[in-house]
């Protein structure tokens, strides 16, 4: 039994630019939160639209997402349906309003965002919009904000020239890593064979490395952006 059940994180909202980002970055933590009896909400910001993304593919991924979320115990998934790989074509105010409206509605205690240094422009824009939504202008703002890492996005940028992901929070996922792997395995449209970064072996390897950093069998690493105690 883990000493800390993560109940201090309270109601949690994980904002994912695309389906599966939340599983890659926070899957083990999501399972632990659910096991602690906390509400776990996911916001999928984008949706693929034709002709770039065939409708059949979009429907397949949505089905995969639902199966993955069942495994992790997600309370509810919220779809914002903004255009995938095209957030930079929208006015910033539209993205800010979509994410801000959901944060205002849910009033999460903890907020998890993709990392600003990710190579994918959608991730960078969602990070900034998430911080805009969490501006300290009311007593209902998230008390904790974390950035998570996404394999194939976070470390494919240019650390040293762009922002580097340097975790300062480690969450023990020793007892939930298998559920994380099972959840990502639901994404047959996305999972790859090793040594691709989106392989189950690599996901497990990263958890092992993050865990060993703090003498745990497996962990997920995060950057704490703000905490109000």
C-alpha cells in the first residue's frame, strides 16, 4: 500500500492536446488518483478533421480513448473539438476561451498541462492557454499546476536551445504502471514497435528511469509550475 494516496491533489484536470497525450504523460498518476477516490477529468483539446484526418480514423481513436480511460478510471472526458495540428491557425482568444471555460466550469484543484518545450506546436499553445485559464483572479483557481512529459514530443525538441523538461516532482506509479501500459495498448492506431518512442517497452523504460531517480521501481516525472498551500 502506498503511503500517499494522492488525495491531496483533489479534483484533477489533465489537458491533452490530442488523444493519448494524457495516458503517455499521466496514465499511472491518473490510475492512482482514481484509486484514491478523486475525480479525474481529461480535456482533449483537438479533433482531426478531413481531409487531413479521415473520419474513420477519428472514430477509431475516440473508441480507443474510451477503452483506455475505463482502465484508468477517468471520471469524464471533455472534447473541445478544435482542429488538430492547426491550433496556430485559430485566434488565441478562441483557444483560451475553450480551455478557460472548462477550467471555470470544473474548478479543479490540480491541473496538468503538456510541456511548453514540446516539439508539437499544439502542445505549446495548449500549455500557454492552460496557464491563462489558471490565472490567479479568483479563489477557485487550481491550487497546483504541473507540466507533464510526452514521449515523442517532449524530448524531440532542442534542449539547450528550447526549454528542457527537468522534473522536480515524482509520483510513484509502481503499482499502476501495468494499467498505464494496458491503457496505451488500447491505442492500436498509435502504439509502435520498439525502439520507437511510442512503444510499450519505451514507456515502461521511462517510468523505470524516472523511478530510479528517486529510488522507486517506477515513477512519472512532472514540473511543478505553481502550488498554493
